[in-house]
């Protein structure tokens, strides 16, 4: 049995759980250790199972909690060297393992495939995790989908997929012009429509579950994101994530 859950998702903090009966990994630790533990407990997820935390990039909403979490629980933190060097010294844990974008890293039965993507960070990566025959993608903070993103998404059974902003809300919203430009740029974030298009253009029919992730507080509404995925929802299980609470724990089981 594989269990996945967004412990936190949004522009103010990201943390994604992928586990089986024995072990688990986290992707990003963008909220405090205290909140990660609180929320995992709410969902009966055990921090002692977590064998590694993988960091996607140096933005605070992805690594705010990593040092304390890693140091206090003695969980190795996986960074690319460039991301590690760009991180504030106060965010750097003691137990660090370096990898390069493109590496596949084995953690127990988990194979964590890393790949680079378009985003305005020094060395941004995303991950596809293979475990017990399932493939789970964590695809957030993507300006423009590249070949890497498409080909890894094609292999996924379930994905945490960025659906960051609604175009109209962004352009009419409170952000200063340079920030609006940044969000919408090829190195910013995926809009609801871009994310939906990405899924519609997939050649694979494997994808069964989508968590709409990294939803902006200022430039989006969950209803708008869901609306963009309405048609997709006829064939794929589309679920929301939240900045305030963990999602449901999705259980993936083989039906053989
Ligand atoms: Zn982010
Ligand atoms: Zn980012």
C-alpha cells in the first residue's frame, strides 16, 4: 500500500509525503517542523518512517523547515550542491546528501528520479518517485512545461501538479507589475489553464489522480482551478490541496 498526502501546498509552504507500510520520504519542508509534525499526526503519518527529505529549490516556501526537521529527527536532507550553496546558512541542516539534477536516488524501496525544470531558482528540480509499482510526481514551481516535465508526468499514476494562478486574477490583482510578469514568465509558475493543457496533451492514460497544488492565495481561487480541470475530472480523480491543512491521504493499491 502506498500512501500520499500534501502536508502543505501553496505559495506560503510546501511539503509532500509519499510512503509505504515501512518507509516514507518527504519532498520539500516549506513549513515549520512543528506544523509538519502536527499535520502528519492528524493523518496518522509517522515521522519515524521518513528516511529522507528532498529539496526542490531554495525558495523559502520549500525549505523553511528543513534544518530543524532534519537536525532534530536525524533525517538526511537531499540537495543539489548549487541549491545548498544558495540556501541561507541558517537553513542548512547537518546531514546533507548531494545529488545532481538527472540522478535517480535509491532510498529503501523508493527510487527518486530528479530532473531539472524551468523556474527562477539557481538549480530547480522536480521529482518522480517510483515505489511498489506506482509512480508519483511532485511537479510544482514550473514556469513553462519542458520535455522533462512532460515525459515524467507521462509516467505518473498520481501527481501533485501546480495550478498556481488564474490569468485574469493575476493581471487584475494586487501584485506589482514586475511580480506579475515574474509569475507568468517561462521561469515562474503554471496557471490553471497551462496545467490543464499539460494534462490534456498527455499521451499516457496511466494518470488517475491529480492534486491541484501550489495554489496562489492572491491570484487564484480553488473553484477556478477546479473549473479548468472540469473536463479532465470526468476521467481523472481531481483533488484540491490546502495551505491550511493536510489533504486526505490517498491510498494506492494494486488491483490484481
Ligand atoms: Zn513555491
Ligand atoms: Zn519557487
